[in-house]
C-alpha cells in the first residue's frame, strides 16, 4: 500500500492505492462529510484480489489541501475525482461512495458515464432529503462562523457525527482523525465552506439517475439516523439494475462498523 499527493490545478489531493492489479475493474472509494479515506480502511482489506483499489481524501478533508476559494459541492468534487482518474490512467472504474461521497459518485456516473463500470451507493445522500434538518440549522449559523470560537463549530460537528455511530469507542477514535483538518480559524472556515457546499442541490443529477445503464448497488444500515432507509429504497427504485442490501442493526457509518458486509456487497456488485 502506498500513499501520495497529486496536484490538480494547484490543489493537492491525497490518495493511496491498494489491492492487486488483475483482470478485475479498478475500484475507487469516495468518503463523505466530514470523514476521509480512513473510513474505508477495513473495507479495503476485505476486498477480493485482482482489483486495483484507490482511496482518496476529497479536497478539504484528511490529508488533502484545504479548499480555500475552490468549490466543494458534489459537482466540483466529482470533476476533481475524474481528473484524478486521468492522472492515474484509469479509464473506467467501479465507483463507491458513502454519504455525501455518494452524491459525488452520482455526479460522476451521470456526467461521465463512460468512466463508471459499476456504482455502489452506501448510506448516500439523494434527492431533496439532503441536507437533513440538523445540518440546515448548522448552515443557518454559518454567518457566525467567523466570530464564534473555532472549538464551537468543531464540537457541534463532533456531536452530529457521533449520531451516526453505534460503537462509541470507535466513534471517538475515528472522529478525532476526521476533525483534525478543521482545527483553528482556517479549519473552521474550511468546515463552514463544506457545510455550505453540502446544501447545493443538483436536480439535474437526480433527474438523470433513471438513465444509468450499469450494474448498481445501494447499501444501507437499517438503523441509519442520518439518512433513513426510505431514502435508500427510493434511490434503489430510481436506478435501473440497482439492488438494495440492508444491513441489519447497522447505523450510518457502515464502512467502519460493518466492513465485511460492505465489502461483500461491493464484491457481489463487481461480479455482475
């Protein structure tokens, strides 16, 4: 496994490659808000051999550069992921997205269909059910972000992310990793930019999901309190050739808390 930075028009994205190259499709893993590529660590280790696996930190998350004035809505992230694929000389891949990363994956699939062989959406944002009400409140507070102490915004983020975990010990360890980029005044400004970007609707993508002609899988935690299972059912019904896998007793952060079930769902998708 190796990690490195790639410069995309002046912004550095961090990624690491794993797996073994073979006849199987490459797989690209896209995390959501406010996580990082760490989300996929255990899933990657459980993936079947023969696939090149790419795990990235979206701009502004993990080890990647802060966004500064660059766009951080799903569409902007999608274009950077495609540019990363170009740099890595990956023509076509299975794209896997969690949460907000599922929205990024949807943008790639409908706007660059020739680049996506399979699509896996895991506890993903979709339609007009995003942002959830609690994030709308956070968005309304953004004008105060420049005058409130940075720890206030970070502590609010911590409480919101904790709601998506069932295992509190795991939550504490992972959230410490996820929130590192948002420390200090510059970090709080970056977090505010992300929250604003989360709320940018993309109805064009929603309308074009029914045109997708690739194998797809929707995977959901039955007890997801961030994005309810009804969203997953609607999403699976909108995308042709999509299956719905419901993980019993799982909450929102299924790649961390139920990695075997998520890896098995992606592996099953790759065999279609």
